[in-house]
C-alpha cells in the first residue's frame, strides 16, 4: 500500500494504517503524506519508511512507483486527504495502473464521481471506498436477515448520526479537522451531510438493499459565521414504497458518534447502534425480542457475518476492526485478481465507486431539495 495524505497531526490516516494492518495482508511501503514535501518526508520517518519511498507529492509517488519492477512497487493507493483531493489522486493512480482505496466521500462533487466511475470501468481496476460502518459484523447480519426475507417487505427505516463536536465555532480556533470540514473549498458543497450524512445514507442502502428515490430535505447552519450546514433532517421515499427518516447533526451537544438505525418490515424489525456495535436487536410480531451478539450466537449467524468476526465471545470488536474488514475484503479481492481467480461474494463485500456515486447524488439532491419550494425532490437515475 502507498498512502496519500495522513501525515503528522492527521486523524484518519492513522486509522487507515491500523485498519489495513490488522489482518497482516497489507504493508505500508511508501507515501506522500502531506501537501508539503518536508512534512511528508518527516511523516515517512515517523513510520520507519526508507528515504527512497518517501515522496514529496502524490504525482511523484505514482510516477516513481510505476517505474519500479512489478514485484517491488506498491499494489494500490490509499487516499486519506481532504475531500477536494480525492478525485485527482484517484484519477492519477488509476491511469497509472494502480488500484485505489479512498476515504469517503469519493469525490468533491457528483460530476467528478461520474467521471471516476467511467475510469474505473475503463481500466478494470479495483476501487474501494471506506464507508467503514458496513464492516461491522452485526451490520452484515442485519443485511443478511433482510436479504433472506426474515422481516418481510420493508416498510420504514429511521437512520440517525448525531455528533456534538461542532456545536461551537471550533474552526476559528485553528483546529485542523474542523477547519477543512467546514471549508467549502476543501470539503465540498455540504458540511455535516457530506461528512456523516453520507454514512447514514450508505448504511441504510447497504443494510436494506433499497435505494432512495425521493427526498424532502431541511438543512440548517446553526453556528454563526459557518459556511456549511451543521444539521440536516430528511424525509425519504425508497424504491420499494417504504418511507424513511434520515437525521445527521454535528451540533447535538454531548453526542459522540451516535450512528444508529431502525428498520421495520411486515413481520419484524431490527435495531443497531454504533455505541454498542456487537449487539443486534430483532423484533418480532409473534415472539419475544431476540438479542444477537457478534461474539456469541455463532450457530445462528450467517456465513457473511462470521467471515467478519475475529474474536470469540466476550472479546468486543469495534470501530477499528470494522474498518479493517473493509480493507480485508478489498485486499482479498486484489489478491484474487493477482492470482487470476474470481473473488468470492464475501471478498467482494466492500463499498465501491457505485456507492461513491450514490453518495454524491444524495448530497446533490439534498442541496436542491433544501433550496426548492416543492415538497419532494426526485433523485436522478444515474
């Protein structure tokens, strides 16, 4: 793996490195870790990389890695930059023949996402997107239960992602993460909804297998002087006739990363929350509430769930392990490609460029719905 971004003082780069390393399938071999060559090379020293694999910028890294013998160069690029750099780095990597794993959202805007999807198809290379919450074992169990019809036809979905860390004007203090996430030049046209609302949208579509067709959105900027929205509430219509509610907020004081989802079908329901990720509640018309656990209940869990569980009962798995599952499946698919075999369904279970396009279309429609006087705004077919 070669990495772009994620140098000193960066949060998400270290998360990606830990997640990639958990299963011993991926080794960090090179990087361009910062927008300045000096800081990039200092960050490489922190990670004990040799001087000749520490690059001043991503263009130099991709060009010099491509010039190395095939058995020595990186196999893929991990992109952990602010949003505005995702597409340029991914495009350069794909054109040079390198696979890509990118932090979300896939691109700065929908136009870039559509262009990138065409490039992925054209090159035939693997593109992964770290919607990491899809990696939780009990999220995969929820998906399996719905896919196999255990809840009947889905009628209603409620998904929420409240945070409180931007309840004040944190960006004016020089805090790096707040600075770029509230800057439309680096984050994109959405703030809160681009940062965490897309996670809620992706989680809902991943688990249910359904897609949003129409929405009625209300976006608000509560902190005075902030350029992007910090709270959003959305009514949804899904493609099977189900109705949904999506709420994301970064001004919900005291909340940490309260992602949670509730799904109700004709004969059952499911509840999952990230603050207790190893538990899935199943609700039934004709029997008591069922508690499923990632570390236990192995006789009752699906193969797709068990393939993403590492530890026995009593040892909790969390955020980093879920993130690691996205990297593990990406790496297994890449290994299958290198071996000339067809990857399994389990190996292919990671977010792709199609999820990235859906996420950008969601944000695009949110903005248009919020600005429109009409009640419902239709998402375009893409």
